[in-house]
C-alpha cells in the first residue's frame, strides 16, 4: 500500500508524470479534485489566477486509509497524509519558458520561477518537519517516461534513500 505525493512548482511536470501512472495499479488523484470533493476550495484569487485551497483543512479531512495505491498530483500534495513524496524540479530558465507557453501572467511566472529557484517546496517540508521518504528529480531535460521509471524503481526498492542524489540547488549553479 503506497500513497505518493508528486509535488513541485507549477510547470515542472507533475500532471504529465502522474498521468503515466494511469495504466498501473495506482489511483490518480489531484489536490484540486480532492479540495472540491472535501469542500476545501476557497475563492478565486485574481493575483494568482487560481482557486485558493484550504490545504490545512483538506489535510485534516483527507482519508488516506480509504486508498490502496495512489498518486496525488499537486504542488500542495506534500501536505497530505502520504507514504512518500516525489519532488519534481526544473531549471528556472526552462520553467519560465514552460509557464509562458501556458499563458501565465508575468507576475505569476516570476513568482513561480522564484519559488523554484529558492527551493520553496523543500522549505515547506522542513518547516512542517515532514519525515516521509523523499525523491527529488530534475525534469529539465528528461523524458517523462524516464522520470516515471525512476519513481517506479524507487517505490519497488522500498523508498530506498541509499542512492538518492544530492539536493538540487539552482542558486549554486
């Protein structure tokens, strides 16, 4: 039984990778759909052009014990009760291009690129003292199928932390 959060800055490939699990035994869920299901949606935020989600309330209400094998896709998924966390990362220059192709506003692109640059998701996991096994993968130049295979291998190895590469630091590059 495994519930895995696939998290990271918008545009790093969470949904693309999550969709690759659709042919497996994993149920694919999104934080957005779970927020709707559990009544944890807020107002539409004009500044971010997205629906606010009360992630803390969702984390309290989410019933992970009702699931067997699941992938939870979303940049807030690491806040839910999961067995392991996959953080997808992308070089900020490439991320900027991806978000521009989506039609994001300059303000939203800048905010998300800065979040990626400073490893914002890691900051949240440290702040909330999350202790689940973590796999961090760079999606900048990788084929989604390769990323999927790396995740499957990690899951099959029991979330082994033995061969996990050093954490990605865009500011040091």
